[in-house]
């Protein structure tokens, strides 16, 4: 099978991914193998390829927003109507496995499991023609989304949904979005569905116009204060300075949720910015329950995704466009 592999992290301008022919995986017990139809390109992939996010395994096939078709199924994969079978459409996301027995898993927090394994970081991902996945971590996709539209839901969408919940903003509340990339494009639709007033901070004039079109009440730059204190905020930009700006924008008792796996730093800030029971929380991965609930909600709203497509072999070019801020919505690789 064909795969774009990361063998050594380096700046994306140098093209860190190389096209390789590797053995197609076999569906061992509890696994399934799918033919990849589409795979979203995520900022986490960029950070892994450039070494900002330390590699767990090298070489590795990145990619964790995968839509595919089941080709083969291992033994003991579900029973009855829940069983996966060849021809089924499948979604494969960031969380590729967890132990299931630790206190965190047993309390519904498998996203924090110390033995969790992640697609495209610990396990070969979707920048390839085929992928193997644990059947119990594979996701059923709503029929209303075609393969290309569904791919951005599987990371930006799900993590945006968890970030919205972590922000503690209630229906009808005021929410700030700091950064307006692929995940925020979906998050604003979730927030507006629940009647929230949304305030967006971003450098990009194009993104400001899109935010207005999607119902943002106010748009501005990172250093500008919204016209009133916010109930909560979500930061998408991997910058500690943006986190500090969001914290200054929330009112008493407000929460800032950091939607990032890698942050450049957290700057020194006066305690007054945190006082009055403001909270600063991280968003670490998501659970299968998050994914299932979000996918059901996405079909109900319905969420609309914006994307551009690239052939698998042009994965480096897609990452370069993402780094340069040129991607309109999400970039999706097609095989």
C-alpha cells in the first residue's frame, strides 16, 4: 500500500513526508482494516512533522481524521447489528485505544488514560491508502455527510465540541473564540445552535468575515477587548499570548479552555487576570462518548464543513498551506 511517512521531523518547507510502499495491515483479533477514502490534515500533524510535538514512534504515518470503507474484519469484532462488516463506512479519529481498566477509563475519562494510544502518533494513521484500527474505537458516521465533509468532523469537530463543554458556557451565554481555523468553524455552529452569543478574535480579515457570516456578534484582533465580559472562551491558536488575552476577556467566574496539544509557552501574567474565580483549563483529547454525541449533534444541527482537497502524494503541500494560513477551512487528503 502507499503511505506518506514521517521518518525524521523537519520544517514543512523541506517536505518531511516521503512516499513509501509498505505492507498492508492484516486484521488481527479485534481489529478491522479499512480502505482510506479521505483524511483531514490537522495542525497536530503539522506540529508532529516539524518536531514541536515529540514523536512517539518513527517512522510513522500521520493523520487522524479518517473516513474509510471496511475491507476486512478480524475475529471477535462485535455481535449482531453492532458488528462491523466489509463495505461499512467507518470513521477513525485521534483516540486509537485505551486500557479500559484503569480508574480514569472506568470513570469515563479514557481520554486521560496513561496507556492510551493515538492515531498518527502511536499508531499508523490515515496519510495512506489503508489503515488498521481497533474495532471498538471505530466510529459510525452520519449518512448526511459525504466522505470529504465528514473528515473534518473527526478531530476539529469533536475536539471543538469537548472544548465547548469545557468552557462551561451555558445555552444563551457569551462565548469567545480565539483563532478561527477548521475547529472554530465547527465550534461556532455548535454554540449558535445552543443560542450562544459568539465573539471572535483572529488576525485574518478573511476569517473575520466568515465569522460574521456564521453569526458572530463581534469580531476583532487578539489584543482587542470584546465589548462586554465573556462567560467563557476557547483558544485555538497555539500561542500563550492568545491565552492571556482570552483570560483578560472573560468575566468573573469565567473559564478559558485551551484547545491545543502544543502551546509555545504560557506568559507571566498578573494574578488579577485570574482572580475572581476565573478558570484556565486544558482540553486533552476526547472520549468515544464525546465523538458519538458530537456526530449525532452534527447531523441534527446540521454542521457544515468547508474544505479543500489534495491528492495523498501532495500531503507536504497541504501542510505547507496550513502553516502559511492559506487553507480555506480544512485540508483533506484523498486517495
